[in-house]
C-alpha cells in the first residue's frame, strides 16, 4: 500500500491498518494506470503484470505439488479462509483480512504470499484452455483478465498453484481481495 500511495496519491484498500499490506480493491485497469505512472516516474524501470505462465512459474518455484509449500496448507503458511481447507484437511484460522507482505513463509525461491492474501491480476486475457497450444494471450480484447493465487477470502483449493480465475477488467473485487504483483522486464 505504501508504494501505491506514493505513486498514485491515494489508497483504495479496505485493510489500511498496515502500509506493508498489499493494496487490494483494484481493477485490472487500475493496475495498468499504476504501472504506467510507476514506469514514467522511475528511469529504466520496465514494470508490468506477469502473464499467468510467468506467475505460475514463479509461484511453483520448481515444485510440482498443489502448493509450492507442499501438498497441503495451513493458515500458518497461507492467508486464506482456513475454515474451508483444501482436500478435506482440518480447519485452521481465518484472519478475515490481508496480512503484511513477507509475514508468512516464502516459497523455495523466496517469493512471499504467492498463495492467498490477494488474488493477483495477470496480463492475460481469460480463455478456456483446451487441447490447442496457447501462449500468453495478452489482454487486448477488453473482456476479462486472469487472476491467480487466491486471497484472504478464498477457500484452500483456490490458492493452488494451478488455480486461475477471471473477472471483468473494471471489477475491483473488494469482497474477493483483488490485488497484483509487478514483474520487471
């Protein structure tokens, strides 16, 4: 939130108790405005949203289990609705809001909160994946973009490395916790 505030001059987040919390309640279009402004303010920075393939590669961090942290998760590892666990596992805590970045365990590549906390917008247009090969269909159609990672509000299964979801480009997802992660090119 602190970076968003510095660049955009406002804070759209619902959970403003800590400036290290991720910004949430932003649309895909909002993220594009932020990235454009950030890139214009910082010389030699080429930030963008990751494609969903880039996002999943970073999330998995060389693993092939449902989560980069193993086959199951708990609220000690991931910020999600622990009352609705993955694969009928036992219940764990439900925080009911975002947590500060770097407050839970990192994946094997040192990336924090890839699972849970906020759904993260990707640069891809959403499409049903079939048998045909598809490589990073960037959002140019104006219909909808992919979200990855699950959120503080999500059931455990939505936080899996492979899970993806989509929404309208203008949707801010306050009830679902839509946020983002930037990638540097």
